[in-house]
């Protein structure tokens, strides 16, 4: 039976380090699903630092779309999985959807959100079929002001609802502040 854990917190809160610590001593068979796209030098440096921080025997899968399609393969080869991170995954799916955020309709953004949620529904369905210890990392965006532009509002709304969806299906949820994890769901 699978175990799904959600680790959330603000940027630079220590959530990735905590998620890695949950998996580090479990076994020697950890898969790391990296959802970022290194599109500039700053992002390349962040990716490099993340890679250096984790054990070298962890297998990295760089993917952000249709992740559910590789879960069976991961289940056959690993016991533990980290997906880092949900917010970058949503970002990448939004921009791949390719709508004009300045001029789009509510109907268009709703269709995009349905597409994104479908990606997570399929992913969680596949995880629940396995025996994986599966940790997802996300950013908590709902503790600040409502953004002043449409793109950021749409993004914040979708991430917030996806985080709620994942938390609902998670066996445990942790909130990390200043490197200190607090279990908020067990």
C-alpha cells in the first residue's frame, strides 16, 4: 500500500531538505522526479545545487507532463519517490497550455485548470496502485496578498486548489518554516 506525503512551505523554507530527509534513510532505491526546466543560468545553478544536495545513488527523472505514465516503471525499480516540486509542475503545464493570460477568458482559464487537475488526478490514482513511499514538495502561496495581475492570480488560484487536492489525498502533510517541519495532517 502506498503512502503519500505532502511537504509544503514558503520559498527557501527548507521543505526540499526536509522531504529529502524523510527519504534518505529509508532505502537505497529512491527516485527523484524533478519538474523544473532549466531555462536560464540562475535556474541551471539552482538545479545543480539541488542535484549536489541529494545522494548520488538516487535516480533522477526529469519530467513535468504525464508523470502518471512513468509511475509503474518507477514502482518496479524504486521504493521511495520525491517529486520536487508541484508549483513548478503547475507553472510548466500552464505555459505549455499556451493561452494569452492578458486577454484570456474565464472559460479558457477554467479549461486549463481542468487539464492541470487531470494531470494530478491521474498521478495520484497511479500512486495509490503502488507500494511507493511518495513525497511531494510544494510551495504555500496562500499566505500573502492577492497578486495584482491576472497571470499571478490565475497561477496562485490553481496552485492553491491543487495543493488542497493533494493534501486531501495525502496520508501526512508537513508545513516547513525556517527549516522546522510541523506535521499538520496524520
